[in-house]
C-alpha cells in the first residue's frame, strides 16, 4: 500500500464532519420542506410543488455544472476544492436560516420570499457540497482508503439524519411552545451555527493528494465529450436521480403519514412502553405528543439499523465489489418500502419492523454511492488520461438535486391530487394517497435503479485494474 495515500482517523473524521453539516440542511429539505411550505408557511400544495420542482430543476441543471466547471479550474494554495468549503461555510448557515423563516408578508410576498430564499439556498448548497463531494476523489487514490472514508462520512450523514428525523420535530414543538414557525426558526439558528463550525473543521483537517498533471488540463468541451462517452457516468447519473426521487418522496411523506394516516390511539399504546423504558434510562427526548414521538421513534429505528448496515458495507464491498453489493441490498430494501401498502392504520408493529429492515439493507448501499461516483472519476481518467473530478461530481449533483426536486414536488402535487387540506380531517381518498406516497410510488424509482445497475461495468475486477493502472501512470 502507498503510505502517502493512507488517511489518518483525524482526517477521516474531519472530512465526515462536512457531510454532517451539509446534511443538517439536506435532511431538513427532504423531511420538512413540503410540510413547512404547506402546514407552517401557509402556501398551497400547488404553489409548494411549483417552487420545489421549478427552482430545484433550474438549480440542478445550471448551478451544479457551472460550479463543477469552475471548481475543476480553481487553483489555490489550499487546492481545488477545499477553498470552496471555506468560502461557503458562513453563507450556507445564514441562507439556511432565512429559507425556513416565516416573515409576515402577504400571500404574494410569501411566495416571492420562498422563491428567492430557496433559489439562494440551492445555489450556496451547490457551491459548498459539490466541491466537498469532489474532494473525496482527490483525498486519496487508494480504493480501500476511499471505502473506509466513505464509511466514516456516511456515519456522519446518519447522525445528521438521526437528529433531523428523530428529534427535530419534537424539539420544534417544544421550543416553539406549539408555535411551529417559531420552533423551526429557533432550531435552524442553532443548526446554522453548528454547521458553520463543522465545515471549518473539514477545511482545516483535510488535504488534497491527487493533483492532475498540467498536460491533463482540458476544456469544458472536452469534459462534456468525455462525459457523454462515459457509460458508467450515465448509469450513475440516472441511478442518483431515481434514488433521490424515492428518498425525497417517502422522506417528505412520513410526517403526513403519522399526522393523518396512523391511528393515534394505537400509536400511543405501542410507543408507551418504549417511552417509559427510555425515561427509566434517562433519555427523556420526547414530549407528550404521541404523533411527534411516534414519528421520531419510527425514524430512529430505521436510522439506527442504517448505521448497522453501513458498518457491514465496507467489508462486503471489499469482498464482492461495490456494484453487486449495492444492487442486491437496494433490491431487498425496496421490498420493505412496498410492503407498507398492505398496512392498515393500526399495524404499528409491522410498520416499525419494516422500517428497521428497510433501514438495514439500505444502509449497506449508503457509503457505496459516492465511492462508486469517485470510481467513475477514476474510470474517466483511466480511459481519457484526463482527470475532471468536479465535473463528474457536478453531474451527479444534478441527479441528486433533480431527484430531490422531483420527489419533493411529487409529495405536494400528489397530496393536492388526492384532496389534502392542511389542518383538516382528511377523507378516505386522501388517506389512500398518503399511504401510496410511502409505499408503491417510492418503490418504483428504486426498482428502476436495480435494473439499470445490471449495465454498470465497473465490477470488482475492473476496480482493481483501474486502481493499479492509475497508480502506475501517476
């Protein structure tokens, strides 16, 4: 093993904190954006869907490629990608707070404010997270070190997801004393400060080791030509898009599911012994509201077992290859999404069990996605003798943002189609739509991903060949 490519634990943790910070924002967008617009900010389902979809797609197809092209051509004493983390750390915190604030404007003013702040948030997020993701492709060229770093990184992702999906809703209700608008503004203030500090730690603890040779410099036209002939890149772009359609759709629908579909009496009886046990051991995190407590515990079970799945991911990927593990685990995890279609509002045990099993198998895939995208950057360098890390990652961010936007818009638009009205008792047709939003609808994009991955050619054997050839050429 090339000792110069070995990462210390300090650097792996430092790098992972950047994703923890970014995911405090990203997980909030997935979990609460549609709910914030419809139930807290007071926009209609149609206007919420319009903002999430239109601004999201504009951001995906314009901000990310522009940032990617500029980042690949950035040269500083800190490297190509690290300075972007430094420059955007404070702006990202500020705009995250503004995007979830509720100024007392007229309805038209609220709509315009939402458009402006969401646009700004997606731009600054792209300028921060795209170079951050590309940094993983130049920190080390060693595949095993990259797999290990990805595991650290996505444990941090799970920590952010755990906070947002388990504790954030009860905390919003508690600190706002029932005023959700005040609660979410207060929580976002603290998250902005914490996230900024974490991004600064990432900047100061990481190092870029893979420096492209001068003769590898290319024009934007060459970069686009390389991408268009790179089948693994096309496949991973498509997979990323469909993955985040599902994650955004089911993630954004869970809060509606617990507030409207799940039987509150059955939920109270089911979580009562769990809450009592947690109280006995000093974990009094949940208030008296059974819906927010049940929502948090439901997400907690899935996330805890996602982390368990992550812990097995590296070993399985080293043995069988990233593609085969990713494809198999994703297929099984999808089955535990689809099965929610058969649960009635009182089937709490089955709901929680399915969430746990889905979490475990999906957890196996989590570190592999971005490691596979870094492999695609290696494949491009191996094939074309030119390295364009950020443009490859920017294309994947197009898929991520596009999927996030489509999934989030689908939540709002499907709710509107089934007759959802905020703050009202929902009819049977609306409840059926909410059930479909966390079962059948989000299962379809995941199944599409499994099918597409059959055509992804970078298996374990090719991974090893690319790594050896690049070590020799470098």
